C-alpha cells in the first residue's frame, strides 16, 4: 500500500509528537492507514477490491506452503517498528513473521523487525513510496525479503540482502515468469507472476 505525506503545523502553533499526530489522524480517518516513514507521517486511503483480493490469494498460497505453523505466521497489516527515526513505523500489507512475534511487541501495536521474515506491499496510488522510501526503511530494519507487487508497471519485485539501508539484490519479474522466494522465509514458495498481477489488477494512477 502507498500513501501521501502530511503537512505539519505552522511555526508558533503547539507542536505535537509524530505519534500524537498519527493517533489524531487515525481517529479522524477510520479505515485509513497511517504510518511514519523517515520522520514523515503518511496516510493511505482504504484499499480497493483487487488489492484485497491479491492479499487474500497470497495469504492462502503462503499458508498452503506451510508458513502458518508452529514456527511462523502469515499476517496482514501489523506494525513494524523502524530504526529510521525515533517514532518511525510501517504497516506492510502482508508479512511472514516468527510464530512468537506477539512476545516481541515494542509499542504502538508495532513489533521488533527481527521477527519479520518477509514483508510484501501491493502498490496503490503513490507507488513510489513502496518502490523507494519503504525499500530504504525495510532494508535499514534488516527485513530479509521485501516483495513488491507493482500494479502500475505490471511487475513483481523481489529484494533480498539488506545492507546499509538498501538491498544488495533487486530482481524484477514480468508476467510469464515463475519466482521461487528465498528459503530463509521458512518454506519453499513459488509465485506465478502473471497470476499474482492478474489477481491484483492494473493500477493506472
């Protein structure tokens, strides 16, 4: 999912913390996703239908591969605490996490990035957030595998090897290809790129 940045109050106005601002926006905009990436608050509208269909299909596929087990879970929209700023956090569309992730809560319903084996984003209106800022954020957090379903360009990105705020390996796959995700996520998972993109639909904006 992607989002637009929020402007801050003018000088002289009472300043609130980023988490307070995120709380206020969440209360005013139920159903919207509020995140803090690189010290900026971002707000994303509710996902469209095809976005949700893609996440359901991917969740079922990952579960069928054995990632819903005593060792791991497949979850949607849980908070990932980021080391990129004092209050930074992201809410990836989908993630594979260690089964005991609830024991690694940090704050604000966010969890230690060390329990995340994979994060996945399905792009929406501001796809550049998923393709740029979140690449740096997830790499800085040390998330081993980042998958992006790019609906605008009809491509599937697989990023691995987080190092110094970036990923050392970034592979881009087109319809017709089949992708095997790294074994580090805990199971053998093969993705049919065309099927994933078809489920997600094309996003023009």
